[in-house]
C-alpha cells in the first residue's frame, strides 16, 4: 500500500480533468435540460486551438510564457464552436421534443471529430503536444509531473472564479433564475437567450482549460480524445448531481480517484484477482455510479431540479 | 418583377434550419454516390491491349495507425508500378485499389466484400491488424481470393487456436503472410531481453486486442521457460492515454523492464509516463511500436526496445533498390515498418499471376482468381526482406527477426536472427 499517495495523486489529477469538463455538462443541463453530448468535442477542439497557438508562436518562446496564450487560444476556439453550435444546432430545436437536440448533439459530435480529422494538418493520428521540461516534483510521497500540477492548480482556481461569477454577478444570478424557471425569469426581464449562450460559453472555456491540461499531462492531443473523456465527464456530472457546479467537480474527483484505486488495488482484494487492473477500471467507475444513484438518485450534491414536465 | 430579398425576416428564419438540413443531406448523398461510382466502372478491362489486373490493398489509412497503413498502401502501389514498368507479366497491367479499414474489423469486412464483388481483383494485400484480418479471412476464402498480409502476426490466423498445444491446423487456404507469427516474435523478444539485455524481472502489459494479447502470451511463455520472472500483469484500454495508475503499480513491483503487447498510440504515452514516475526502466514491444511515431509521442523513449520482422530493410542489399525506388516515386509518407513486407506481399501476387499466365500458354486465364491461388504454393523469389516463399500453413518461411533499441532519438538495429522457438 506504500504507493497509495501516488495513486491518490494520479486519481486527483485525472479527476480534476473530469471535473473541469463536467462543468460544461452540468451548466448546460442545469439551464436547458440538454445533455450536450458534443461537449467532449468542444474539449477536443480546445486542445487543438491551444496547440495551434503554440505552433504559430516563434521558436524559442518558453512554454511557461506560452501557456496563458495557449489557454486563451483554446478558450477562443472552444467558445466559438460551442456558441455556434448553440446558435445553429440547438436553438432552432429548443421547442422540439427533448430527443431531437440529444440526437443533434451526437451528430454534431461526429461532425466535429471528422472536421478536425479532415482539415487540421497532421491530425489523422495523435499529435504531439508541448510538455514542460522539468522533472517530477515530490509531494507527500507522490511524484507529480508539471502537467499534473497545472491541472491541480487550474481546477480549484477555475472553481473559485466560477463560484464568484454565479453568485455575485448579475449575469450569474440571471443564470440561477433561468435554471429555476425560465419563463418567470423571462418575465422578470432576463434575456434568457443570452443566459443560455453564456452557459455554453462558460462550459466551453472550462473544457479548453481541461484540454490544455490534458495536452500538457499526456503529451499529445488527438481527434478522438473527446469521446471517452466526454462520457466520463458526463458520468462525473451525474455522480455529483447534474445541474450542480460543485457537484460536477466533486463527481470528477471521486470518479478519478475511484479509477486510480481500482487499477491499483482491486486485484489485491481476495477473490478479485481477475477483475483488477487498467482494463477493469471503467467497470468499477460505472459500478460506483450505479451504487451512488441507487442510494442518492439526485447525485452526491444533488441539485433540486425544478420539475417542469 | 424583382422580389425584394429578405423582405420580412420570417420566411428566411423559418427556412433556415430546413436549408441547413438539406445542405447536410445533399453533401452526405454526394459523398456516398462519389464513393459508389468510383468503384463500379469495371468496363475498361483492356488497356492498350493489356488485361487490367487489380490488387486490392486494405490498410488503415486514417486514424491512429495511419502512419503504418499509408506505408502499406504506397509500398503495394510501388510493387504494381514496378511490375508494369519491367513488363514482368507480358500482357498484364497491374493496378492497386487501396481501401481504408480504419483499423476496424467491420470496415475490413465491408472492404473484403467490395474486393470480392469486383471481378478484376485477383488478390488482396493487407490488412495491418490481426483483428481486422479475422473478419476478412472467411469471406475472401469463400470467394477463393488470395490474401497476403504484410503485418498480421497473430499465430492463430494461420495455425488455428490449437497452435499452443501443437495441434496446428491450416485455417484458410487463401490466407498467406510475409510477417512472422507472434509466437516467433514474442519468443524472440523474451530471449533477447533475458539473454542479451540480462533482465530477469518483467512487468507484462497488453491492450487486449488480438495482436497485443497474443504477443504478450508468447512472450510470457518463453520468458518463464528461460528462467525469467513475470512480476506483474496488467491490461489496458487501447484508447486510454493516462496510464499513471498502472505505472505506479509497475514501480512498486520491482520490474526491470516492461513488455507491452500493443501498438504505439498507447505505448508512447505509457512509456513516457513510466519514466515520468521516476522509474527508469525500458519498455519493450513488438513491431506495433516500431514506428517513428512512437518516438514523436514519447519524449523519453531513449533505451526502449522493439522487435520487428525481417532484417532492417536498410541493411539488406535486396532492399536498397526498394528504398531508392520508393524515394524516386515521390510518396509523401514513409514506408514505415511494413514497407518491405508489403512490397514482397504484392510481388508474390505478381509472381503468382506470372505463373498462372505462363501455365495458360501466355494468355491470361479466365478464372485468374483460382489460378493465382493455385500458384501461390509455387511462388519463390528473392524479395526486399529476403527469400520469399510460403509453408503449408501460408506462413512465411523466413523467420528472420531483429531487435531494435532507441538510441539518440532513433531506432537502431541491435541483433538479428532467424529464430526458431524451442518447443
């Protein structure tokens, strides 16, 4: 068990990334009750946006100085794609039956993957992403790579900013009001269309930050990277209580740690030798989800979702 | 009577979603028809008095493994062009028809059906993945269409599931390969790691695919037979890129090396994260990681090992011409790990056609497919990778293997041997 701190660190890093992506699912769901399955691809294009910024910067530009620009580039691309998707794919379907936008989201996800695959130079396979040169830092007995540190810092910082935005600003409160009851919010003079676009944009910005972290941590980005991660992040959002932003982050962390621990220790549990290791971690992650939903159907931090049938 | 454009905004808005939908549908339909029409013009059978003979090529030219797949496509094309230029078979014009299988078994099966339905196709080169081959073998066999894979190393593809217990049985009369089997490759890697690199403790990881799992199994078998110890086993998902939880386990297991059964898209990050964890041990893999892309995706590849089939193409006299021709043909992509094997596979079909035509008094026989299949056992020539011929299972008789190590940021050949596993 002496590698426990390391496995916890692995799980937290993975979880921070899940959490950052899960914010996008939870915000959009909280406001328009749409599961935006294209969000994984919003994350993916953010990674390519950041990569593009890095590639066009002059050689010799240090990575540390490039990071803010890369984050910015990623955010710009992600937000542009997400708001365009909202405007042209989801808004026309807002009054359509719930399933129509859901299917649209899945279609959009495939379209975005194919567009990147087709038109981004050299994206037909995994594309190398810049990484910090430095060695791992030892913290409480765990080795943490610079890319991991980026994620461990970015996640809480982003959460604090988001918490402040949602609770303290006018737009943030408008957001809460729209989530509770869009019709009344509209009557109170809130521009709900603008609120919805903002929700998509914020989720996309968080996904872009996560994508930069993914690139730094894994040293590559690829056109398929959003699919599995998007699914995991969606799971995290449900686990934490979909509609609740803090729940999304908590759900991400719980899911990440559960996966790391399942990989590390499940095989040591007597009788479970065959069900441990990297190939079973997803099974355990979803088993955890089912158990949580059986005990607490509203998720860990369950949001009371206004019943609007 | 000019109608004012956008007079009143509403009709425009109302029709826009319809417009988008229509555009999408039209584009989709156009793409589909374009695909269909390209394959169906079978009318130009005689080209300048020559009979057109098509060699189907199936490999992943998109997706993760496209580096290897494009090398296969180009090398087969080069073989066909060389045969035409040298007029190897008088009266026959060779054409390749490359199809993309995306590394997916179901796509491979559709491609097989496409080849079968085109009567000009008399042989198929490919695919890259053993799992794809499993879905193509049966339909091609039913159609008596010869298939030669330059890369499939799954032992059971030729010898059946019973090969481990010595109960070898040929699976499909139409399946041949220029690559040696996983049994040979995994065992060769085990021998190299144990006897040349002097490593006794190995952590074994595979990606659960036909190729990866087969390689890992034959490695384990031979490594323990030689007295080595497998200190831990794990399986990963080939789509994962974060292996930190697994490498943490490797670190505490005391392994001196990791053997990975799988391909470079996952092996690259796995190897890097292994070293990132503060554990400076090499990762070894099979020909699936012997790619320049492995080095691009892995900033700490130095010291990693791989095995590949045949001698390094660059070191063989027979290959010098291939390399020069490949260069002068101006292909954009490198020939990669399977370039030489692919050329030999495609050339085997050329040779088989030559035999079939010669047996028919210099004329192209009407049932060329069956005649090509019948001629395969007689094919024997000096190819890019060495002497090429096929045994009673359709396996290559050339079991030459080479171990490579990353040195100075490039794969360097270390050791070659015609390997026979002791059973």
